C-alpha cells in the first residue's frame, strides 16, 4: 500500500503486466499500418511513459509529436477540458494515431476527434493503454486497447493523483474501505456461480461483482452478444442456443479464455454459466493454473425445478429470449443440465470447493446468503 496526498493506493498492475500490454498493442498497430508513415500524437501529461515504451516496441518508420489537454482534477473527472497546447506538425492528409494513457468517459476523445477532423487528417486512429468500459459513454470507436480495466481510480505509469504518482513504474488503484482487494492478501478470488437456468445467477452476479471487485463473465451473455451482432462465434452458437442445447465445449472454452485475457488487471472473476460440463471444468482448472490461479469456490443457487420453469416462462415474456419462451426448450435446458452439468457438483465436492445456498427468497436475502459464504473463505 502506498500513500499519495490524503489517499491510499494498492498495487494493481506490475511493470511486466504493463509492458506485455504495451508490446502487444505496438504489434497490433504495426500489423495494421501499410507503407504510409503514421504520426503518433501523445496526449500529455499522462501518456508520457506509455508513449516512450510504445515507441521502443514499435519498429516501423513513424513520426511523433505531443499535445496537451487536461480534464482531471482530483479523483473524479470534471468533464471539462481546459487546455490545448499546440501541435507543431502538419497533419493534413496524414494518418494520425492519437495515444492516450486512459480512456474513461470518452469526453477527451470527443474534443480530440473534432480537433483533428478540423485539421483534415486522412485518418484518425485512437490507441489507449487503459480503457474503462463501464465509464465510457461515447460511441467513438477505439482502435487499439491495451487493457480493459474496472472503473476504479488508478495512478502510476504516467497517471497522477493531483499531479503526484506519475513516476511510479507500476499502476496502483485507490484503496476503498468496502472493496475487498485480493491483491492485498496476495490471492485472487475466482468464484463459479452454479445453478440451473433461472436460479438467479445473473441477478446475484450483479451485486457480488461490485461487492468483491470481481469481473463478471456470463457465457450466456457473451453468446447472446455475439448472436445479436451476427459474429462468426454467434453464427456457430446459434443453432445450439435456439434448441436449448449446450454449445460445444471447444467453442465455449476458447471464448471464455479470451474473455479472461481481455481483463488482464482483474483481481478476481465471477464465472456465471461456466463451467457447464466436466470438460469445461477441467479446462478452466488448467487455464487458471497456467496463470498461477485457481477456482476459489463454487457456489450453487438451489431451487426446485417447477418454480424455476415458471420463473423462466415469466422472464420470457419480457426478456425477448427465445429459449425462455417455449416450455419444451426450457425442459431441454434442464435435461442438458441434469446430464452434463450436474456431475460438476461431485467434481467440485471432491476438491472441497462446493457450497450451496437456498436460491429462493428476496434478492437481498439470497445475496446475504452468498456473501456469508464468500466472507467466510476470504477470512480464512
Ligand atoms: P444462459 O444465459 O447461461 O442460460 O445460457 C444460454 C445458452 O447459452 C445456453 O442454453 C447454451 O446454449 C449457451 N451457453 C451458455 N453458457 C454455456 C456453457 N458454459 N457451455 C455451453 N453452452 C453455453
């Protein structure tokens, strides 16, 4: 833990984690540019360390310049941009790659976009080391993202808290009283929320992720997102989902791993709807193990099938989910659960990682039951 002015900060990203994200991003940009020499434009002050390291990892011809804008006072964004200090190069008809240390609300990007459009650039690309998806309220596409991070105030590696902390080689996150930060205790917490369709996993995940500072990954949500956007993954999963069948393991496992990799700075994950087969559970163990992590606990939300089926049919009236509207599809999802997912109870029980709570009650009651279990293993 470190102190800057009146606040305490806890370690969030090591220098080597940052360096791998920077190297990956430099490679992505290099793979994208053709013969044309781009102009990189760093946005000062925050980007100075990032620009320097990015340039060391970027091996193609390029030009470099800096501009200065300021939108932060203290730990909350004021949303106002105070200042622009000049761009000493001609950018007309050139490809400009703006380099930001962090994008949160996106207010700065709006100003930058306007500024460069007025200067008639040929193409404008945005590269940022850190991106806070939960804070982003604009629709300007971001071309290159080093890491997605939770919506927490961070310092270090160029980023400041009231002008201090920029010189730190690592990134620190504001320590809050209520936020459990596994990095404090050197453990990552990875929770598998387990239960039949309709048991309330998604609802509870929304509360638990904030309470314990976890990244929530719902494989059902990721599949639905891909379906809606008609991606290749969505097309591959569609027929299975429409029938209420499980999507094949290989597809699901690689998708899950990609979701975890997208959140390099996470201090824990809440897996919702994954694993659903023994093969997925084994793959998850192997994958987490390769990172020096593991499943901390699997918690099941228990409820009677008939109550759940009624809940899903009710949800289907408003959710628009085809798989919630047809009782035979719902029953098929339960058959899939009983045949392929239920054996996981034994799998995790043998590892002494299986807990279960009564999933019937008000949302708050069920959250309290889950928190009691989680607090218990955090204290151990
Ligand atoms: P859910 O929203 O969790 O009920 O998931 C909706 C549908 O997505 C499921 O019926 C499956 O077709 C698919 N799906 C979600 N998670 C998985 C998983 N771990 N393995 C296989 N299929 C999944």
